[in-house]
């Protein structure tokens, strides 16, 4: 029950302050993500096998989550907000491909199809979490409209 209450309050804060809580964090995160993929790999520690794939997965899950919320809360385009998951997936897949190609020009990095797959799967999971978060808000609203207790 406490998680539902937290989720409800978080949604209201996102709705009230989307610039500070979604748009600016998304912008900063995207800059950090781009900067991180520009660092030559010989300067990064490798702690375990497949660390690179996990990093790609998590990075793009966070990116997709923030991007889906940004598209949901924006008010300029009904098309973007109504099809936010489709556009989020298209943006994440495209950016992941562009980022992999960009890494061809970074010393010690290379373009890897498996990295792009990890980006894509992470993006799908980020979209799933955004969907679960937003769907929980709609279910609460419907329950209140129909007189059901939370």
C-alpha cells in the first residue's frame, strides 16, 4: 500500500514539475550517456565478463524510461503522447544504432551488433517499466471513478 501511495505522489510531482523532474534529467542523462560512449575503452575497468552488455542494457533501460515519461507528460503533440511507446522505441533503436556507429570513431571502441541488441532490449524493458508505472496511475483513477477503494 505504501508503494502505491509513493507512486501516486511521484506521478503528481512529475505532472506538476515535468521540466525539473523529467526533461532536465533526461537531457543531462543523455549527455552523460553520449559522453560515456566517447571515452576510449582502454581507460575503463572490466570487472566481469559481459559487463559491457549489462552496461548497455541498463543505460538504455533508463533512457527509454525517462524518454517515455517525457513524451507522456509533454503537451505540445497529441501524437507523441498518444503513441509514446512507439516513438520511444523508435528513438531508442535509432539512437542506439547511431551511437554504435559513432563508436567506430572512438579509439578502443567498435561497432557491435550485440551491443545494439543489449541497447534495444534495455529500451524495451525501460518502456515496460514506464508502462507499468503509468498504467498503475490510470487503474487508480478508474477505481476512484467507479467508487472502488484503492
